C-alpha cells in the first residue's frame, strides 16, 4: 500500500556536473518557493512529517533550501537528507556562507555526498566541504557518503581508490563491510576518524566518530541494456520500502511516488504540486495500476509472472536491481 511519510524536493534540475551515469536532464528549472510552502503545509497537516532535498544540485538554489527548512521547522517536521555532489561552491567563503545560512535556518538532517567514479570529484575539495560542515554543525553524523556500485569492476576499483584518498585527507581509517562483498572484494562501509572532533555533540559514550558509506546499484538509462541484466537471481522484493514511501517532487512540480531511478518515467507521475492538492495527488495514485503493482502486488511477483509466460528478458534474463526492472516494466 502506498502511504507516503516524506516529501523529497528537487529545488532545481540544474547541476554543475555532467556525470556519465546520470540521465536526468540538466536544465535551469526551479520549484516555486511559495507553491512548495503551500503544498508542504497541507502535507504536514495530513501526517507527512519528514522532508529531504535532492537534485540536480540543490545547493545551486540555496534560497529554496533556507526558506523550506525554516518553514519545516515551524511545522515541527523532521529532516531526512540533502543529496549533494559537494563541489558546487566557488570558494571556501562561498561554502561557509551557504552552509551557515542553512544551519541558521534550522536544518538538522544529514548532508549526503554522492562520491564515486562517476562524479569524479577532487578529493581535496570534498575534504574542504566536509571540514566546513563539521566546523558549523560540530557533529560528524551530519555527513554521509553515497557511492554508485558500477557494473564494471574497474570503475568500482576507481571509486574505492577515491575513498582511500579521502580517508587519508580526513585522517581516518576505512572499515570494510563484513557482510557485503562484490566481485571486486569487500566494500568500504565507514570512515572512522583517528582524532575526535573538537567541541562535538556527544550523545552516546560508545558512539563511533565516523562517516557512513551507502552503496546503490547502477541503473542503466536504457531499461533493455543487457549489461544490466546479468544476474543469476532476481532482486529481493521490498515493495519499494528500501527507497522509502515518498512524494518525490521534481523541479517542474510533477510528483513521483518513489526516489528511485525509474521516477523520471511519465508512467510513475502521480500528479503535480503546482496544480493539484495533496488529496488529489494521493487519490490519483490509488487509482493507478503502476502504483498498485509496485506497492501492493510487488515487482518480483510481476517478474515471475512474466517468466511463467515465457517472456524473453535481456541478458541472462534476470536483474538484481529492482529499479532496473521497474524501468523495464514501465517501458
């Protein structure tokens, strides 16, 4: 059942990077702040109590981040995360100014940096961004890393090398996952700092001073690309609870019911923030077969049904990435 508990805003589709794995159009499209506040107020009054920001690069529209953060604080809402490439700023002073304004507005969620082979940022600039955040928030837990797990071993090795560089610059040690492994070996799970953060907030005596690293599977722009269909087993069914039950509001105001790679597909658009009320959006979602398939029936059930009907899938005939299958099914 689709029952969103969070709104993720895409303040702008503009981005300062042009990553090879990203197929979101890069254009100067922005959400209207007043319209977003009006929609957010209705959402808050109806039990949606969490917000986040994605992109594009959200920090290229700092006015939106500050205004919506202040509005959410007034509504006693919770913050999830801001997704960023962390190299959007032109100088240290520029980064300090924007981040300080966000802190003053009341943002206390996490700032999650997309950092991998595809984004290919300068580790020195990432270090500067992270240290600026720490200087303002005085809390290591504010920063998280997200890395895309490529279908190519060489690209994953390049990502791991970037993480090692950043770890050295931050005077930290890499902790590798004891549970997750890939064809390339173990996967970095967190960075443990060697020195405690001065004047930091301490909540638990045994709390590790670290930055967590999240991994997401690469999804191909073409749903039928056989490179992304090389698994021996199907993905695990989670009814899209992994990404979360969200209203993902694109920079043009259109709304998707998920934050996965398939949310650019028109068949997953359930309404518009600019022209519809929250009630209309949710009622529209309830009537859509695609939403029922994803959140009630389940994508895995659909995949097995197609298998029984002798449907010919690309590649080996299976994908372990539910976003890849969702995009394929919608196409």
